[in-house]
């Protein structure tokens, strides 16, 4: 199984982004957290900054939108150069329409679920998406503890993807470390976001350790 390690730059030094992007060049995609202070109680960066990151990053962008009204704003991030754009279902009016628009622009389309959000409504339309992000913490902040109670939901998506032979990446985000990664891998995840675990030390070493855990 192909697995991916996507460092989150939420834990990077925002005053030295180009340098930080260089330090994670051995990863698969760079996870970029966009927060609007409405959908979550935190504010990060928006489209103009994402567009510049896309221009200088050595690896493709995996944008995670934690915002209201993704129906209106998500396509702009695909236009800004993101390889993948994931929006939250809780704030989306028409998730399938957003996904189709993202694909039309040329990005992978992802749908994200908070820990308490059921996945069942999406199991029938999984082929409309390229990625399902099962949040393993409440979105909004880095450095929180992994929530193992989200794993049964992940297993259900993994089973549906397998049964239908779909190419849908299963992403986990929040509290991923060399220790918790195995739990999510076991439940069926293949794409691992890690912020604090990558930037706490030498990012290249941490990425290598996470990679080893993901191929165990
Ligand atoms: C949280 C963000 C995550 C965050 C993860 O809402 O979506 O991407 O950066 O950080 P860690 O890996 O520190 O839990
Ligand atoms: Zn994220």
C-alpha cells in the first residue's frame, strides 16, 4: 500500500516559510491549514499566501480548509495552485458540487469530517472524492492529543473504498506521531498529516521516522 506523509506547516515558523518548506522537501505533500476564525476559533492564512507557497514549495500542496462557505471559496485554492483541496462537510452546502468544481480546475477533491460527524451520508458518493479526511482532533489547533474513538469511522470508509476498488486517499490529521500513526494505519489510513511531530526536531529525520512507521 502506498502511504504518504504530509507535514503541516501550522507548526512551522511562519516568518520563514520558504526556508521551512525546504526542510520538508522529502515529504509527499505539504499540508496547509486555512482557518477563518468562524468555522474554527483560530485564524491562519488565506488565498494570497497559499498562492505564494504553491510557487515556492518543492512539493505539492494539500490544502485543508477550515472555513465557512467552502462552496464559494474552495475553488479559489485550486486556482491558486493547490494539488489537493479538502473542505469540511459541516460547512458545505453542496459537497458533491464543490468536489466536481475542484476536479474541473485540476485539483484533487477532499472532504473532511470532524470527530463527531458521521461518514454514512458519503459512503454512496465516495467516487466523487479523491480524499476523505477523518479528523483525529477537533480542528483549530496543532499539538492536541489523537482521538482513538475516531478509528471505527475510518475503518468504515476504508472498507467501502476497498469493496468498490476506489482510488480515494484516507487521511488522518491531528495528534499523529510515530506512536499513534500505527493505530490509524491499522484502521486503514494511508495519508498522515503531522505538524508538531515533524517540526519538534529535525524535520527530515522526523519525516523518515514517520515514513518507517507507515510502512511497518
Ligand atoms: C488542526 C490542523 C492540523 C494541525 C495538526 O486543526 O488541521 O493540520 O496542524 O497538528 P498536530 O500534528 O500538531 O496535531
Ligand atoms: Zn489540517
